[in-house]
C-alpha cells in the first residue's frame, strides 16, 4: 500500500473545486494508493522525472511514484488544457 502526498498545486486545486469534483478526485487518489498503475495510466512525455497521469473526466492527476518510500506525490491536478504547462 502506498501513501499519497499532495503537492502545493494539487492542494490549491482541491481547495477551490466544488464538493462533487473533490469527492471524485479523492476517490481516485485513494485508488492510486492501492494501485499506482491502474489501467488507463499514461506516462507524461517530456518530463525529467517519470511523471504519470490518470484521467478523471476532463481533469488530469499528475503524479510521481517513489517505490523506495512506498509513496506517491500528487504533483498537480487541473484541466487537460492547463495541467501540462
């Protein structure tokens, strides 16, 4: 089992989103803690680290997996058009 930590951009997004979207995002983050590589996960090309993304509707969750610490850093959450900037 992995432990998820939220980066500052992800925290800011979750603070300002509506309650229904917040619930969907948190459910996906909990699922990532159980399985950090679910079906539908993709690696983000063009990043120095191995950054992965998972889709939740029109939104993307970008995260990095640290196997040594059994942790996941949720780097960013935002709409598809903004998250890759």
